[in-house]
C-alpha cells in the first residue's frame, strides 16, 4: 500500500506511511480481536481506544523517521521501511 500511494498516487512518503499504517492497523485489530484472542466479551470501544493510542504513536514515529530518511536525506523510498522499522520500533 505504501508503494502504491507513494509511486502511483504521488502522495508524500510520510503520508503514504500513515495511510498504509492505518489500513494495516484496522486489519490487525479485527483479526486479533476476533480470531487470535476471541475477545468479544469486552466492548469494542474499551479495546479500540487503547489500540488507537499505540497505533498513532507508532505511525507518528515511523512517519517522522520516513520524512527525514526520504525527504531530507534522500534515501530510496524502499529502503526507508527497513531502516525506520529498525530505528523506531
């Protein structure tokens, strides 16, 4: 998703990361809630707000790192994923 946003739609690297990270987070939350943990007793809202805080923090850190790597230091956009994941996770 990141590559499609960045290369095909010409969206900036940090915003492409935010889009792909958000879509991945939705899938992650749904799969983990219903399939991995089978957690349907608690309300979605009580679990979702905690998950959103963690995901927003992660996306913010990675997008900041990607901005510097791609936009400031002109690293290849494909290499940024590996490097920013190592640095900011």
